[in-house]
């Protein structure tokens, strides 16, 4: 894994852990529903941010090599990207 991306991804997971603990506490305390939803949406945005980092790492570390290699590896790279974006290749 690219060191800078790894560092940022681990930082993001630490933030997510705190956000999840906060969400659980809000639910347990029966906080106002809209406040809970706002926190949940913030967690979703944080997860999307993490996913972007992980996708960037995969593109830089693996997909570029697979595309250069061609053949079955190229097809595998394409299939993985379609899966990452939940798009059917067929």
C-alpha cells in the first residue's frame, strides 16, 4: 500500500470509529432523530472518503500494472473496477 494513502486511510478509520461510538451513544440516549440521521450521514460521507482513498491506492498499485500487462489481467482489472462501482459488465 502506498504509505501516504495508508496513513490517510488509517486516520480516516480512527475518525470513523469515533463517529460510530458517537452514533451508538446518540441512539442509546434517544437523541432527536434528525440529529441521529445527521450523524449517520456524516459517517456515510466518511466511508465514501475512505473508499476513494482505497480505490486510488488500488488504481495506482495494481490496476495500472494489470492494464500494462494486458490479456487476462487487463480483463480482471476492468471487472474489478466495474465491481467497485457496482456496474454490470454484461
